[in-house]
């Protein structure tokens, strides 16, 4: 594939896709561990513990000036995954897994018109989501000494334009996953920045991050480690879509040009 050097060239050389075929990807990618979750929940005798995950989320989350990802793509993925709980805050919709104690998928919108954001959010503290019961979520101590970093799915720096959005992007349970630090620094951050640059040309840019979990766990709360992550960025009006794949295993080579090397055909993804 030729290296795409500009957004205009990029928009004409994209992989073809069909929103009608979106369920093929979601069903294929989630089928294995979805069955595991269903079986585990069905085997529990104390099903009343799950009642709180069935009640509709009535917590206000819309704020002025923040676009939401309510696209067909996002809805189809979430529907296919059969989320145990869908949590929302001011910037993201999170398809949440009880078994993995983290997000299976996160949907949000990058607004290319937003410019008043912080260049560094490393000093901003992560916060725990109080709506999620303690037994179904991670805490900061779970990451200590594990060799994994807390990686934000929706990039915190691009949602730092208000105290509310910065706090919500720093939600440890809805917006963070354990990630190999080399993957985070060499590939993930590069694609995050790339997606924001695309949003300045194709605004708004819709994003869905989809996580595939392994059976390995870390921390006292036994939170699952992702084996891989997919990032889908798209603007249907401009007939634009790109898909990226990230291998979260430790013993692998990392790419110097993730924009090229982590990109996969969306036809293969869907």
C-alpha cells in the first residue's frame, strides 16, 4: 500500500466499507468471550447482584458543545457485544464487562474545532467511577508492579478543554485499560495524535475503540489484560473510514511508523 502523505490523498485512497456489514466484525471478534460471560452469569446463584446493571442509566451526561457518538456503527457494535452495562459520561459511551472489569468498547467524538486543550495530562489524577460496584472494577493499585500502564482510550489531552470533560476522560474504569508501555509510547499515542489531526480536516471524527481481552489478569481485583485493541475512525458524510489494530502482548516488535503498519483493511475487520 502506498504511503499516504496528506489527508486529502488519504480520503481518496481509503478501504471500502459497508455500514450494513458492521455486525460481521462485532460478532466475529466478541463471540468467544461473550459466551464465557453469559455462562458465568447464568451459573451464578446470586443473580440479584446484577440487578443494578439492568436499570437504565439516568445520570445526566450531555453538556453543551460536546458531540456524542450515536452513529449506526457504534450502536451495532454495542448491540452485538451485548454489554453487561452501558455507562455514559460527558464524552464517552462505554460498553462495560463485569467479567473483565473494564470496557469492551468505547465510543466518542473528536471535534477538530476544539483547540484550547492541554499538551500534557500526565499529572492529572485518575478517578474511580462511583457508579460501578467495587467488586466489578479496577483501582490504581491493580497496576502497581505489573509492567502495564493505564492507557486512555479517549485521549485525555483532547478532552481537557473543561474541568468536566477532563475529569470524565480520567475515569479509570470507563476509559483506561492495561497496556504494554512500549505499545503505548510507540504506537498508541501516535495514532491518537493522528486521529486528532484527521478530525481537523474531517470534523466531526467518530471513534470506536474495541478491546479483545485475554485470560490473563492483574492486581488484587483480577482485572483482565487486553490481548489486542482495534481503533475505528470514521466520518460517514465524507465516506471516510480507517481501522487500526494493536497487539498488546509483550514479546513483539513495535513499529516506527504505526500510521502505516498498524492500519488494517476495514473489510477484514468487518
